[in-house]
């Protein structure tokens, strides 16, 4: 599993350790639902329905009055996750 953390303010990406907690007790996204969660199937190194996922993600952001989704930044994060998965030698199905 590959976790990429995106900071939309600083436009930075960081790879997170999947063995470490990602959420804190005071994270409003998890405790109050003030966030958007999206998962996508990866098959043979490609995200199935990538643009559809990004469209749905952007629509959810608009509905919640969150900032516009920076597709370039999200595509960079997705490509980074795919590259990390490929480097791990796991060419099967996964989620990102």
C-alpha cells in the first residue's frame, strides 16, 4: 500500500508510512466529516476511471464549499503513488 499526503496550501507531496497513524484525534475530516475521501482501483499500473474519480472529487469539494481541486497536484500525487507501487514490484490490483 502506498500513501501520499498532499498539502494543497504549500503544494507539497509526502509519502506516508502506512504502518503509522495518519489521522489524529482532533482531525475534523475524520471526527466531523469535514473532508472528502476517494479511493480508486489500480489495475496493471493504471488508475481505472481516473478522470471520473477526479470529477467526483472536484464535485464533492464544491458541494462542501472547499477550495477548487488542483488537478495538476492530484495527478502528480497519483503518478507518485503509481510509481511507488511499480517500484515495489507489485503489478497486480490495488487501491489508491
